[in-house]
């Protein structure tokens, strides 16, 4: 039975993905950070991050949704809202 990830688990996983793809220290990846303004992540890197997040968390992030995910917290909320619930 798969557990739905907690906000902290998603944040940690996302920070690891961002570190791997663009080399931003995990400590810099906090919920209030804006990908473009604060973390200086371009749209191409965001697509790579989205693909990695889809693989890690098992959620589909459509391109039109990706444009609306401006902050780290937006992605955490999106993943939490779209994760497959645990089967009982």
C-alpha cells in the first residue's frame, strides 16, 4: 500500500531534483521561492524538473499547468492534489 507523500517529503524530493538538474543547493529550495525570480530557473530547466517530478511522484504535470506553477509551494500543492491515493 503506497503512502501519499507528506509536504516535507515532496519538498525534499523536489529540492533533490532541482539540485541534480540545475545545481541549486537543497537548502535554497524553500516553499516561498519563485523558480524564475528567486532560483533563476529557465523554462527548459523547469520542463526537466517537471519530468523528473512526474517520475518521482507519479503525477502528470501537463504543460499548461506547468506554466502556472511559479513557486516551490505551487509544485508541492500540485503534487499533493494529484497523487494517487493509497489503496486500502
